[in-house]
């Protein structure tokens, strides 16, 4: 059985990769407020029809959005505080003097969380009946994940992690113990529900603004979830855990381009036989929820659905592991039968086997091609544009890569020579625009460019370095860095290469 290619991914489009936290704003990190809507307007003026973001879920250790306490919840730090002021629940705030070019999460997170708690106090005191009814309706609609998430956050505040170390009645979710928490912590539970409600309302407002501007939102779904998460706590039988809820094996990838010892992510692995027994209910719920927020989804580590790297939990690195079979096409057929055709991008980077490629083709999903990876080897390198097929999403680099200017500055001499032979003149003067133009001209239906490359920024503006625990995910830009030129050049390319939104 072969699933169809989604219409959104079968026409020529282009867009920009920028996470919400990287936006400007007065409160230390980007959020869902006016600067996000302004960026949508900038994309529309630049002739772009896609805005790709990183996962919207709460950030985990090291501020990574790929190690979240919930696959369903929105990141509280993305809530627009100015909206809460306008609602009358939060007093007007003076600016705190945050860095305009870096998210200093050590300062930003406590500030934003304190503001959210003040807004919750203001809501409980001053909200009108309509607001209270809307919050109640949201809680009812999202009860299948929100109740467990709010309980998890209350217990996390009290006991910390991992949740397997909580008192046994709570770790094992004894009904009486959970009922006692609900009765005792009603106000605290209400706070976490309130924050998720405002996130949802603000996100839908942003998405509506994007739709009106002809911009589609592209989300990101990490394949795995964190051990210390509401998902594992509430669905322990769906994961490979021992009797104390500790992982026996964990996720990662073997040695590759990014690391000579591999990447030991540490996430628990799925019990795919148990998930199949439920008809993949958790995955259906997760994707249904995500597609209420975005128009397309980049499905991270797609090869893990064909085969995944299983590492004994006792191993300190990812070097010693074994490949195990994933659910394969059965998962995506089950999802398609219930949710319909979904616009999914398969993140198929790294060592990809013919079986993984066959699964992607059977699903009808486009794969990813990174131009930074194209210049090792010979003319058969699959990342070279002449090797692309139309059902492809092409990038200069992703959030895990150096910026193009940084990559070019530090590329070995043989690689630089190969680039110049392929690209022709222009690399020394404008390496970023040379690569952007090459991708825009290619047959790839979809092209996405990190905003750092649009601005021509160097390695100091990199978003993430895989395997590095500190100093990542912090990059921000300021509109003073952006003149009229980038939008004009992107628009001209989109027009010349048939990538303008259909309405233009």
C-alpha cells in the first residue's frame, strides 16, 4: 500500500526556519505576541509561504525543545505576557533589560513564570463569566492530555524528577493518591490549565494571522519523549520500562557525522507491540493534536519508525547498541485511516538504508536534503541538487547545523574547492545567497532556509550544536539587523523560480 503525497507538499513553495524563542520582544525571549505576527507579515512580503518552527512543547534540560515534559503541552515561556496585561489580569510591566541577541533563560524563565502566576491570580480575582467559561470549555476539550499534564507539573514541583522516584502510590498512579492531589492542589492545577489555555488561544490567533497572510506553519514532532514526562508517567505500559518505571534501554543514534561516539539521547523506547494493540492510539492523539496547531509537520528521526538504535540504559555512550525493527508502514496506515492524509516531512538524515527509503516512499512523505552535506564524495552524493527529486524538502542547513557563513568559513580546502566547482562564482562574496539561490532553482518542491542564512550571519549565531549540553537554543535576532534587502531578494527568487504563494 502506498499513501498519497499531500497537496501542500506537491507544489513549489519556499519558507524560513525560525523558532519562536528567537523572535525579538521585551521579555527576554520571543513569544506568541505582536513580534510573531510581524514576522508573518515579513514572510508574506518576502513571497514566502512557509514558517518552520521547532517543537512548541515545554523545553527540557539545557533548554532543548526535544526533551520535553509533554508531547502535547505548549511551552509556558512562549505565552505572550502583553496579552495578559491587555486582558486585565497582569499589571503593566517595565522592561527588564534583557539581552536582545540571546535568550538568557536563567533570568528569563523565572521572570516569565512569575508573570504567569501573577496573571493566574489576576484571573481568579477579576475574570468575567465569559473568560471562565472559555477556560472550562478548553479544559473539557483537552482533558485527555491536560489533566495528566497538570497533575504531573504539580508533582514535579513537589518532588522533582525522575517521576519513577516519586512516592510509589504517585509514581504508579494509584487512583486514591491522585484524587488526594486533585483535592489538595486545585489552585495549582488550575494554574497549569490556565497557562495552557492562554497558549492555545494565542497560538490559534497567530495561526489565523498566518493563514490570512498565505503563510503555512510547519511544526516539528520529536520521535521520542523524555523519561521524565507526563506522557511516560501516564502511559507507562507503552514504553520499555522495568517494574520501577526505569528505562531498560534508551534511544539514540550510532556514531555519525555529528559525533564519533554517537548520540545517547536517553529517551525511553516505545513498546511498539503494545502500541499496535491499541491501534496506535497515543500516536493518533498526538498527531491529531499537533495538526490542530500547524499545517505541516517535520517528523524527527524518521528512520526510527523503520528501525531504531537500542542502547542498554547502563551504557554511557551510544556506541554499543543494536538495531530493532520499528512499526513500519502499519503505523502510518492506521493514522491515515483515522485522520486522513497528513502533510508530513520525513527527517531522513544520517545513515539511511533502502528499507527506510522504501518506507518513506510508501508513506508518500518527502525527505530532507541538506546542501551543507553535499560536497563530500562524488557527483552521486544524494544531497547535491542534481540528485533531488521533486518530492523533497531542501535546506541549506537546519537548526543542528552551523550557519552557511560559518560552515563556509571553516570548511576544509577540498570541500571548498568542490563547492566552487559546483556553484560557480559567488561563494567568497555571498556564500549564503549562493546556496539559497541554488536550492530555489532546484526541482525540490519545498525549500526552507534558516533565518540566520537569510541574514548572512556567522557561526556565533548558530542555534544548536548536537552533543553540546550548554549554550544552545539561545539565539535571538533584532529587527535592527534586518534591512529591506533580504525580503526583496527572497521575493525575487520566489517569483523567478515559481515559488510565490498562489495568491500572489
